[in-house]
C-alpha cells in the first residue's frame, strides 16, 4: 500500500507498517531488557530520526505528526534490534540477522519517504530490495535457535 500514489492507500500502508514496527519492537524488548548500552544507540537513532524528519519536513503537509510518530517508532525498533547483539537471548547469528534486517528495513523506509515527501527518485523501487532483504533477514533469524 505504501507504493501507491493515492493518499488513502498510503495511510493504510503507513498504519500497517507502524503496527509491524511496534510488534517487532515489542518482540525484541520482551527478549532483551534495557541496558546502559541502549542509551548510545538510542541517542544515535534519535539524532538520525531528527535529521530525517527535518529533511522531509517541508514536504510533509498534513502528514507531519504521522511521519514524526513513524520515524520515532521505526528508530526505536532499530534500537531494540541492535540491542539483540548484546543481549543474552539471541545467539550471535540471530542477533546479526535481526540487526541487519532492521537496518535494511529502516533504509527502505527512508528511501520511500524521500521519494514520497522530498523528491521523486529515479530508482525509488530499490527500496523494495532493501525491504525484502530486511524481511528475509528477520525471518531467517528464527531458523538459528539453539535448541540444545
């Protein structure tokens, strides 16, 4: 729904992806509690979110609040995904797949947002390659549970 030009379809896609990021965040949070190291990545992603938001801001129109919420939630999801790398629940392979998948998801949404709100990109469909690769990484992480 995010790739369609109609506003209702885009809003539906935005809400669905927002829900997905909340679910991912909750899953990563349930299995990895907060630690001091989280503050470093949280600060980095908050700065990146601010830069992205203010870059997009002039073209957001009535989407200022929904996009702000989305940017904050996806940044939190990426923060929680990175946290799996120094938590105890996920093994190293899983944590790298989760962190990498979340980063690819983040990049795909950034490309999509720039294309939608800033300037049309000639190769904007590359966002789908990042999206699918990210989802593949996240899904693949479930294959590496240590059952011993």
